[in-house]
C-alpha cells in the first residue's frame, strides 16, 4: 500500500517543555512511513517512525549514510553539521574499522579514569553551588559547565581554548538561516584547531583520549591524521552540549515528578535503570538528524521506498512505540524491556554513550545525595526553554534546597 503522495511540511520547531511533538506523534500513529519536507535542503525525504522499521533502516546495508555526501539533503539546520569524512557518514566495512579503533578509547580501564575525573568535576561544581547559596540556577552551576569540563579533561584541551571551542560548536547547532555563514566559519575553525592539536598528540602522546586514539591499533590498522582530527572534533561537539541538555532535562523531569523523585531518593541503587528510562522518555531533540539513502527499492510497513530516496529515522518516536513499550508515554523508573534509541542504533550507535551515561549517573546521583531537599524555585510553567537550536532543554533551572 502506497501512502498519500502529498508530503507534509515539518518545521519540527515544537518546544513546549518536555511534551512530545504532536506532529511527530501524529505521523507515528497515522502514517508511520511518510513523506516530509524539512526547513533546509532540497526536495523531500521519507520519515520512518516505528521501532522495528528504524532498526531496519539503521542496520540494513541497503540504506547508506555515505551516499548523502555531496547531496543537499533535507535537514534541520542551514549548514550540515556533519563533516564529509566523519565516521557518522561512513558505511561498513570502513566505519567498522574506525569504530573498532575508537572503541578502544572507551575501554573499561579508560572509562574508570573518566568516571573518576567526572566525579571530581561534579564535586567541585556542587561545592561552588553550595557556596553560592539557595536559590541557584542548576543549568549555570552544573548542567552547563560539567560536560564541557569533562570532555575537555578527557581530550586534555587547554583551559584557555575551551570557551572558544564551545562557541564554535554551538554556532554549528543553530537553526537560524542568518547564522549559515557563521556556521561554515565555525566548522572550518574547529577543523583547523583539531588538525593542529591531533598532530601534536601524535608526536607527543599523553594520557588523554586523543592520545589513546592516536596510538590505538587493531592489528596493523591505526587512525590516519584526517580521521583522528575529525573524530576529536566530533567528540567535542557531540560530547558536551547534548549531555548538558540532558542533565537539565532529567533534573526538570524529576523535580516536576515528586513521586518518582522520592522513589529514587529512597532507592539510589535504581539510578542506572532510572537514567535509561529517562533517556527513553525525554524528547531530547527536535526533528531528525543525519539521513540515509536507499541503494535499492525496499519495502517498509507496506510502503515502497525507491532506490536513491533520502530516508530519515526518528529515534524519538521509536522510543515511544506502543508496540514495543507498555504505556510508552509514561515515565516508569522501574521499566525494563527493549533498549532505548536515544544514542542511535546499529552501526552509528553513539560511541561516546558510555561516557555520557557515566556523566549523567554521577551528576544526577551526586546532586540528589548532596541536596536531599532540592526543589524548583519557581512554578514549572515559568521555566524558559530553548527555541533556536535542534535540542530541547531548559535555559535556566532555578532550584532551592
């Protein structure tokens, strides 16, 4: 059965706290494989929303990420965020080699060092928040500085460079058309910075993640200079702001749900499981990310996708698929079952997921332990939310204790 040929124009600009985008919800229920137009790029794309169909698109070799290179594909931002040589637009087996090398940087012994470093940064930030006194802005004191400090510690980026690098990364995420030239410039500046830094680490390796990646071997394979520079850049971009936003989102979700918060306070051992459920439940971004191209005709849920068609997936809707999750729109901290797709799926599952998860566990766990009476300092409906980026998050989160 073919769907209606008329594509739906999808700005995907919904930003009402952590409420689910009604356009996405409608498509998920009424037209799970649908034709859409996005704010930027040429032409139309398919949007795939169901858990099983998303899993197919993200694992089936008939859908290619690398085939989007050179195409002005439909997207959320004026300038594509992705680098043409980045691992997130590679297909197996090329991406498999890189993933194998990069995963060595997240081996348990390295992760333990990263977790210790994260705990140190969190303790320092919460000390400062306590010194500041109640009320304080949780975004300013914890969510905003922690992931940048952690990823910069892990990559060993000099303190003096950090603010500028963060500014470049944020410029690339802005959805405004007027921002396009700035985004192009920011991407080039970041690239140049990491090319220089990675060359230095190759020559004089230390204990940081870039040095680990520079010296990682899989048999005779190593990362070449270009791969190393692009990967370090991707780690900085994806390893800071998204975790910042999720700390804010998770804190808001818990502080506006006293029953769930009380359960978590009384049973702190539930935290890892609770974080997984919060990651499933929270609509952490707007719209879609990097698409794929069908390399041959494929049928999904009765719809024929033709060779050459651009295909986007929604991890947000996959996380709310009622065929996979009982009561999908409820936050259930005791939920077990299928894995969420917040970190992606298949060959492009986020390589930094272990670090992000560790940061969230340390940040939220330490926050709840340190401030047992933590609560919002203003009514939930007065919290201001981002409206200009592809990400969903509170701009400020004033709290009392």
